[in-house]
């Protein structure tokens, strides 16, 4: 993918659109901004939040949650409920709510919003699999990615809410919309765009309304809510924690990366989709810029050393930028990383202790 020249006369020509795109990235992509001192931190954060909110575009208007429980399953140490909540006038969110059975009357526990990635939606983090051959395939998928982190946290005593994001689980796009050559995330991104919304903004909104739901539960301490997610779930954890201070502790698993140096570079794999896309991000920073807005709240970054989706060297480069932001904010101890030996999967080596340290032990 090379530009053509005219014997050194005139500008380079870019017949290949990708060559032109990559050249534009090199010419215009902004460096990740780093606040120089803790004194500069508040102004840097306020300005960056404003840029992110402007880039995301509008959120819908809030309506009453109108929470409905439609199913209860005894899972041993916890009860799994299927709940529905209304995030906006035109969106109902199905979610699994995992409630530990050892809750004492009047007790309030720390809670986690558990974000799924690409796959089967909320069933993966909750460890829910169907019967038969389909169930065996799902179990293999969950085991390979250590995907059932909501179940693992619930068994440790946390209240966990696991929503379906738009386009996944019970909210899948219609089959007629998505043919073999079409990514459902991209189709929904375009469809919502006709109405002036970005898909990422709508998912972030649904997550924020999920936090509203958690804060209203009698079993939840509203001041002790965290968030965890793998892959696209890491995207969601990054953006929601960056924009909603009610997330007091974040675990970002196998997502931290760069767009400018990896996804949109000569070696890149165009590793993005309509669910994870923020319009204009490279004009003011990169993924670490968003994650940096979580400071001074605690953030643990998981990196898979054999991850072929968000690769090790690029993840470490992004982590270095994130660490510089936390240092600039005056809270370097609130950031940690866990480079586990696995592939694109939830590690869990530090996540449970980190969450207990910063949200408190659930029992």
C-alpha cells in the first residue's frame, strides 16, 4: 500500500484508500496527553471529559427503570435472576442479576457491573450454557476465555449485574440485517447513526442505567460499585468508568491498546468494530487517554502475553501512557497490571484481591 508520486513534482497521490488513511493517521493523530503535575490534573481531566462527551454525541433521555424480575434460578451459593430494565424510552435491557444467598437482613454488599465482550452476550460472564451439543460448545468457549467472571465474583460474595449490550444475547440484530459478510456491530452503528446516536454511547448509557439499578437494590452498598470486563467488555469498562465516577474500581481485561500505532498502522489488523468506535478519538488522544480519566480511582489492567487480538507489546506501550497519566494525577499506586501467561482471556490472578482491596470484602 504505497502512495504514487509524479517524479517528485506535486503532492503524493493515494489511489489506495487505506494508504491514504494511514498517511492521514501519521500526519494528524494526536499524542496521548499527560498531565504534568497533580495541580494540572483537574483541568486536564475536565477538558478531556468534555472532548470525550462531545465525541460520543447525545445520550438518550432517562425514563423510570421499571425493573421486572422474570426468572429465578438457584445456583448453589447465589441466585440468578433474569431482570429487565428500561434504559430509555426505546430500549429494554435484559440482564442477569447474581445475588449471594448468604446475605443477612439489612446487609449491603459491594457490587460489580460485569461487561461481556463479543460472543453470546450476558450468558458468558454469568457462566450460563444451554443443554446438548450447543451447550458443550459454549462451555468450551467459556473455559478457554475464563469468561465466567461474574459467576466467579458472585461465588465470592459480590452482587453482580450482567446486561446484554445492544446487538448481543437477547438483543441480537435481526438475521435479515446481518448476512455473512456483515458485522452486527457495524450494522447497528450505521442504523443508529441515522438518528444521530453512536452505538458506543448507547451502550455506555445502558451501563450507566445499570448502575442506577444496582444503587437502588437493598442488598447493594451504593458507594461500593466496581466494573470488570474482557475484550469489548474491557472497552465498556474503560468508557463507563472514565465517565461515571460511581464506578469506584475497574478491571480492564485484554483491551488496553493503541489505535494509532497498532490498529491503524502498517502492521495493524483494523481491530475495531461499531460497538467500540469513538468518532474523532485520534484527534485528541488514544485508548490510554480514555482509561486515564478513571484516575484517581483504582484500575487494574490485565494483559494476555499470548493475546493475538490486543497484542502484548502494544498493550504494554498503552499501559506506559496510562501509567504516566496516573503519575501525573499524583496517584501511581492506584494503577496496576497483571500480565498473565494466557491468550485473549480473563486472567483473575490479581483481579479478586484488587477488587476486595478497593471495594471491601463482600462478607
